[in-house]
C-alpha cells in the first residue's frame, strides 16, 4: 500500500479536514512544525492516521483520523498543538478552513481482506 495513505480501521471514525493556503513565509519553520505536529498527534490516544498534500500554489489539505470526538477535543486542547496552531494562524496561513466529519463508509482501489492488518 502507498505510504501516503493512512491505514485505517473499518468505519465509523472521525476525520478532521484542514484546508489551508500558505503565505510562503518561513517555509523551513513551517515544515518543522508540521512534522512535529504529525509526530505528536501520533502519540495521542484515539489517533488513527493522517494524509496530507500541498500544491505549488500553497493550497494544501491535511486530514487526520480519530476514533472519537473526545479524542479530537483532547488533541485540540493539547498545549503544544494549541500553541503551534495559534502561531500558524498568525504567521503561516493566508486562509484556512477546518471541518470535522464522521466517516460512515470507506473503500478504495486496493481493498485489503483485513482492513485492520
């Protein structure tokens, strides 16, 4: 399986969809912070995975997957995540949107016999 795709359990689970347009400032600082947030999120209870991409025009989408809304709230309240989020809003983004969705069904072109493997 392609490593860009999160390996997820059978639904239901939750997706936090973060769409943003970068302003182009401090690319190195942004990249380091983004990597740190992925590493930190992966340590949180209820974290399932992440998928992220960004185009040359600065528009990107990151989708993180979580077992529950409680897990999402705990991640939102995590002190380092909150600090980085606030910094990013002020220094790295022209615009952003965040959406939370419950995933009821999931399938793809490379279905596995055991989705929990």
